[in-house]
C-alpha cells in the first residue's frame, strides 16, 4: 500500500508543515511568557506606585508588542495547509478539531482587539487598575488560546472522546470532556506554556545583561533580572516536573516514541536512564531499520524503570518488544496490529460497497460495529496499521529523537542553574562584577529558542509515521495534489517567514538599543 | 447623544487616538501586519491554498465518499 503513495509529495508536505510550525513557534513562546512577566511588573507598579516599575513595564511591553505583532496570524498558514495539503486528514478529524480551534479563534480575536489595545493605547486613559487587569487578561488569554491548540494537537497523539462515522468518513466528538481532559493534553499544555515562561525569562535576563555589560539602565536591568530570575526558576522547576509526567504519559500512549527517545531496543526491568551517549550502528537490523548501540554512555542504573513505572524493577519495553510483541508482558506485535487494522478497514470497505449497492440492512449492521466497544477497542483502534506492509515501518528516526531530547533536557537544567545564579548574584549585588555571567545570559537567548524548538521536534518526529496515533499515517493524510505545488509554497513560506523574522529582529534590536527612553 | 452612542464614540476615540499617536515601532509593525495579511489572505489563500475538498467536490456527501475511497484504498 505504501508504495502507491508519492513519497516526494508526502515529504514536501511534511517539510512545509514543519517549516511553518517551526517559524510560528519562534514567536509564540515569548508571547506566552513575557505577557506574565509584564503582568508581574505592572502589578509591582500599581502596588508600590514606583514610577520605575512603570518604565520597566513599558519597555518590556514594547518588545512584547513587536513580537506579538510580527507573530500574529502566522499560525493561520498551518490551517491553510490542512485544507490544501492534508485534506484527507482534515476531513477525517474535522469535527474534533472544529470545536477547540473555534474557541481559540474567538478568544484570540477578542483578546487581540480589546485587551492588547488597552495595554498599548490605555496608559493614562484608563485607570491603573483597569490597565493592570487588561495586562493580566492578555497574559491569561494568550495562554488559554494556546490551550485549545494544544488540546487539538494532543488529540492527534492520543485520539479519545470520539466515534467514527463510516457514512461520512469522519470522527465525531462524543465527549468534549474527554478531549479537553485527555492526559496528553493536560501534560502538553502545562509543559509547553511553562517552557514558554522559561524562554521569556531567559530573554529578559539576557537583554538585561546586555544593558549591564554596556553600563546602561542598570536599575531597570537589575529589577528585570530579579523578576525574570524568580519567575524563570519557578517555571523551570515546573517544566522539569511536567516533563516527567509528560514522559510517563508518553510511555503509556506512545510507547514506540518513548523507546525511541531513550534508544531502548531491549526491554528491561532494570532500565537505566541514559544521561548522554553517542549512538552507533550496531550492525543489527530491526526489519530494515538500524539498531543503534550506546557508546560512551553516562547512565543512572534502574532510574528509567522507576521514573516510567513508579516502582523499582518495573518493566520498560524496548523497540524490539513493541515491534515483535512480548506476550509475557501483554504487548501485541505490530504484525498482529496490522492484521487487526486490516480487518477494521475491510469492515469499512464492506460498508462502502453496501452503500454503493443501496443495501441498507448491511449498512446498518456494519455501521453498528463502529459503535461496538469490542470492535473499536480491539480492531478500529489499530485502523492506521492497515496501511503498512512491514512492522518496522512504524519506527521513527531514533537518533534524531534521542539527541534532540537530550539537548532539550540538558538546556532545561542549564536554564534552572542560570536562574539560580541570576537571583543569587542579584541578592549579593554582584551582577555587574560577574561579567562572564552577563555574557553567558546574553548568549543563552538563542539556546532557549533551540530548546523550545527541539521540544516540538521530539514530539512531532517522535510520533512519525503517524499523523493521528494508530489511526492515520502521514502518507494517507495528504491530498492528491502535485509535489511541485507544495515545493513552490514551501519556498514562498521560507522567504516570507525569513523576511518577518528579519523585520522582527531588526525592529526589536533597534528598540533595545534605544532603551526605555522612547 | 444617548449612552450607547456616547460609549461607541469613546471607544472610537480611544482607538483613533491610539493609532494617531503611535510610536515609530508601532507604525512599523502595523505596516508589516498589513503586508503580511495581504500576502496571506489575498495571495497565498486564493492562489496557492484552495481548500482541496471544497474546490473539487460540490457537497459534503461527495467529499465524504471521496475520503472513504481514499481510506479504503480502492481508488
């Protein structure tokens, strides 16, 4: 089946979506985090009446405004792509995505047209408290807006709360509660927004450090470092905590992704947590995929078992278990899943034939299967596997995910240390004396963006080949359009987004150089 | 002028004054926003990103049947 698909079309469509999402995500996390930092700073202004806090708030609000304005609507392009490049997918999940995305659209519209306007135009025109409330509502609204997008994204990784309608070929929402409280959605939302808080904190500390290096705006810089240092430290610890719960959820709902993150091929009751390692081709093959071995590894014995299962000696399945099956551990082989998926697809095919013949009795019987728990739990849940010929085709790129995950986690802990040092030096009033720290903080800004993007690379590349976990592979989701058309728009986007990025960086750098005296 | 009209007038003045007294960077980002929205909605959306199913099929029944064909692999 897979051979029938135009892989260049699939790959260009995939590449285009990745390009758009990566660029879009350059703007989003700063908005999520800086909005809260602004709210804290303005709260300090309103509570203390200290004009310095107003000056600080207005300076960071300028940078927030530039980032917000350049980034606004860049996510809409992703929705264009759904309709053009991913029409099978859009149709298949339309009813599930519709509700969260509609809520997000309404929230974003009211937020952007009302409270952002009060934030920027309302100084000295509305009361201090109303202005402060608007700033808080922008922060809360922006983060709630992210919630709905992440709920939709989480559904793709753990599709719940729906019933498949064979007549319309669409999944229909049966429980909004299940979709919103999907464990993947809860973990993803908390982990993603707190990582945005960390990025914004690094940004504020980095820019403030630049002022201290240049011996300018020292009071603004020191106060900003204090607020961002404390906010970043709390957020960094939250990122670590939510990352842990998130990994445990992934181990349950996307075990192949989890095993790939750890490059774990052989399951173990004493699985160690690999801190860092180099992956090498072992020469062994799992189907047609390379089996990698870990060289020069630093590993904490047994810790992965404890972190994943919550108990010492808990069994963590490896890729070999997950692909070949392990009856002793109740793990179904992918071959078996392919067979079950094919049965589910045959039922759907029979329904389609009955529909074409106008055989209402057969249609009713076959349609009832899609509401039958035994059929949905044991067959339809493996529907997407029917599109694969070989079990190894469901293994994602292990090295990319393994390294991306480690760099992301390593940077996350580095930022926590950075925040601790920032607060410590602030308390001791030695920030200016430790110029190495100021330079380190400044050069940490791109690292925060790198960590943030790597998080999405782990998430999205880790779930390949699925666009909807177990239900729809990426190659089935694409529209029947020419690869050339997708290539053209790929380069159009590359140019457009690069221009936007250059515009943002140049306007922002100019405003930073001017400082708060605008 | 009744209360509703006064409120509308105040809201209008709020936005009008805000845009009129906008800073250098504010004007620049608004220019960028307008160019961006023009490119996205009047060029990309119309010429490069038609909705595949809406363009090729006239109603939801046809769209559903087409996707069903795609899913069952008998196309």
